[in-house]
């Protein structure tokens, strides 16, 4: 997943989560051996969660830096 505009990254993550959830629901309703795809979806969700956490941490650090500069 690549997004040059960091302001759009959070929206892209949300959209990817939505698409993955929709596909997981489809797989749940179908019969057959979907183990590999289910694992891939689980992995993708974990990666997106980690990426979102990284963005949140970076945002908190940036806000903290701005506050520090204002009070200095």
C-alpha cells in the first residue's frame, strides 16, 4: 500500500479495512476451502492495524512537538 499524500492515508486504511471485511463476509457465506485467503485477509487486517497505529503515534509525536515549541 503506497500513498504519497499522508493526509489521505487514514482514509485509505479505512477503505481497505472495509473491503477486507466485505470479502471476509463473502467467504463466510460460501462453502469450500478458503483457508489461504482467510489467512491472507487476517494478515492484511493486522498490517493495516499496525500501520494505523504507526500513523496515530506519529500524529501524537507531531502534536507534542508543536506544543513544546509553542511553550518554549
